[in-house]
């Protein structure tokens, strides 16, 4: 029974967010590279454990607020199923194992077969630096940033959603550093923007709840309103689409894949953004982005169609 509550505390369903570490492999055309995939899986596991560690700290820090919330009061710590000392112990264990995975992989070269050293990756003293250790630094920074977010920074409007979006950029960066795949500036910008878009859509749900109940779900919700949120969603969605189109028609991408048809996949990105806006504005169910992705068949089919078209254009030409 305790194991069930611990699993609920670490939120394994949220690990879907960490698939962003595979972004460099997909967009870099290395999906058929076994070493790159193995490296991606290791980084995914480490990032998942680290993010679960953050969920432990978040629930510890917000335990009093969660007990007053109609839904969050059922969380393991708020409901008393898991004690605060147990949560702290699990938090430390998860982060420790996360770093251990990355350090051991970097020192042994288990992911690459050559001690994880990428060409040109050297310190100033001439000693080789493992890409996996570089990725470990990124994960550690992500962990520290989110500790600050949970403890204080999430109380500041706009800063809160920017930190969430930057966390996804760090996932992308960790995957790129570990595999040695250079990231296009357009992919970095698009990752930040699309997750910023989804974060604003999530805040919209908070604003709706505040207007309906008269009580702010978050302390910073009072600094948002529907007019601002709707405009922010529109702006970020539009710029995300532009960034994606710029990526698909950029000379570097066309030269890398020897193909100039990637722009056709922009249709799926546009449709996906419109569907998400529909969920947020019409259906008013954007409060949980992970649940939207896991439950909405339209979104799932659109993502699958985009991915299939993208891979066919890259690998079959």
C-alpha cells in the first residue's frame, strides 16, 4: 500500500515530459543510431528520477495549501499517507540515483563505447570531458532551478511560466550534449515557445477557477486575467508556428537532410496548436497538459501523423 502512495508522489505519468531529451536525436536524423538511442534512454531515466525528486519537494513545500484544495488534498503528503521525513528521504534518493546514473555512464562510456568523449570535448587543461557529465550538470541545474521555483519563484507571474518552459529547453540541451548532436536555434526557440504556450493555457484554467470560486488556486493567479491569458496564448502559438516553419525552410536543415519538403509538416503543427486552443478556450480543460496529451485522441493522432510524416521525409528520400 505504501508503494502505491510513493508512486503517486513521484508522478510517473509526468515522465512523458522528459521525452524532450530525444528531440536532438529525432531532429538530428540519428533515430537509427543505436548508441544515440541508448544515450537518450539513460538521460531520460536520469531526468525522470530528478523531476520526480522535485515533485516530492513541491508536495512537501505546498502541503498546507494542498490540504485546503478540493483535489490536491488527496495527494500522499497532504492526506497523511506519506510523512514529510519519508518524502525528504525519497527526494534525496531519487536525485542521488539520477546523478549516479549520469556519472557512471560518463566515466565508463557505457552509452557510447568510447568513454563518452565527443570530438573536441576537452577542458582547458587538455583532459577529455565526457558529454554525459556535461548533461549531468544540466540536470543538476534543472534540479536546483526547480527547487527555487517550488520554494519561491512560482509566486511571480510570467516568471513562473518562463521557468517551466526553460525546463523543457534544459531537457533538450541535456539530450543534445549527451549525444553530441548540435541543436538548431529554431528548435530551441520552438521548444521554449510551445511549452510557454501550454503553460499559459494551464494558467487559464487557474483563472477560470478563481473567477468561479473567488479563491485563487495559486498566489500569483491574481496577477493574471482572461484577457491577458488569451492574448498570451495567441501570441505564443503564432510565434511557435513561425519558428517551426523557419526551422523547416532553413538552409542548414535542408542541407543536413538533403530534402526541402519538411515545410509540409507545418500543417500538423498548426492543427495541433488550434486543437489545444480549442481545448483551452472552448472546452476549458487545459489545466493538466499531461492529461490532455494522454487522453485527447485528436492531439494523439495529430502528433502521430506529424511524427510519421517528419520521419518519412527525413529517412525515406
